[in-house]
C-alpha cells in the first residue's frame, strides 16, 4: 500500500513512480535567494528550480500554485502536469 494516496489516485503506482524520480533526480545548489512565497519555506523550492533551470514545479501546495509562473517555470498541479504530457487523455 502506497504512503502517497493522493499521488496514487493520479498516477497509479506511486511507489514505482517515486523510485523512477529518484533515479532521474539531479541535485542542484541554489545560487540565488528569493523571497516571493506566502510561505517562506517554499522559497527554497523556487531557488532550487531556478538553479536547475526547471521547466516546471509540480505541487499541490496552494502557496506555490497561486504564484503561477516564475521566470518561465510553470507551477502546476500533478493532474495539470500529466495533462501537459498527454493532452488528449
């Protein structure tokens, strides 16, 4: 049984998906500091995404989702992200 029920509902086998993400992960060191989120702890995620030159941040966190796009980085729910990968499903 997965310990990620919300993720499981969207993608199926969440544990397998998380193992895949761990294999594909790239560790970055942020080079700039931002202070733009309602929740200051979320600023670290923006900093990491900027350092990685990420295309998207995938999250269910409303404090991040309300930001929209940051420096051409889309902030998307998991469902919306999957829709961008498979727009006709």
